[in-house]
C-alpha cells in the first residue's frame, strides 16, 4: 500500500514537471499584451516579407544566420534589416538572442531576431515561415504592409503569439 502511494506521488510529480516544462516552451507560452507593451521600445513601421534559404531564389542567404544558428522554419524567428541591427541590440554571432514584438492585422507576435540582411527597400523585417503564417496562414500575400516592429527589453522572452485579452497568463521575463 505504501509503495502504491509513493508511486502515485512520484507519478504526479513527474507529470507536474512535464506540464511546467511544456508550459514554458515556445509552444505553450502566452504573454499578455500588458507585459509585452511595457517592455517594448520605439516601433519601426514598414513592410514584412518571408524568407527561406532552402527555397531557390537569388536573394536568399545561406542556411546559417548572423547569430550562428541554422535557419529553422519551425521556430518563431526573423531577420531584421541590416541598418536596424543596432536598434535591436546588435545581432552577433554567438551572442544572446534579441527579441521583437511584431504587430500587423490586429495580431501580435514575439519573434527571435537571429539574422540580418539587406532587405528589399520598404521592408524592415523578414519573417521565417512559421512567423509569417501567424499573419498570413496560406503564405499567399508574400508581403504584409503597415507592420510595427518594436525591440523588446531583456534577453529571456519566449517567442510566440501574444494573448490580447488575458492578463493572468503572462510569462514573466528576466531583465
């Protein structure tokens, strides 16, 4: 009897640990608008496009990003225009990632800025496929106009959509 109780408690602890880990992962993270807005810097307004270095095209870079990471279409990431590099804390090889709040079409998203590039004039950010699908699920638009991009203070944001309604589901960030 004592063994069964101990096993049940151990199982509950393991289940709790797994659920906390999942909740803090990028798939389960939800930031409230209040927390994100408080940490946002001055917004830059322009157009956003999407990129994938594994698709043919003369403008695409290689699979390695400026931060040293490999391009991954399944994470919430983006490349910022080269001339904006310093406004976003400098994207450097091996340095801690920088984060930005991207707002368009009534939606908000936190992305990791892990690359820079000479974007087409008028464009300020290139979103990877996952990030672009948040704003354009079919990837048919190609370019989204009137996008606001704001640098986020701190280095420990969890990328993903921002919850516009809930104040109680915020994930605190370390400054």
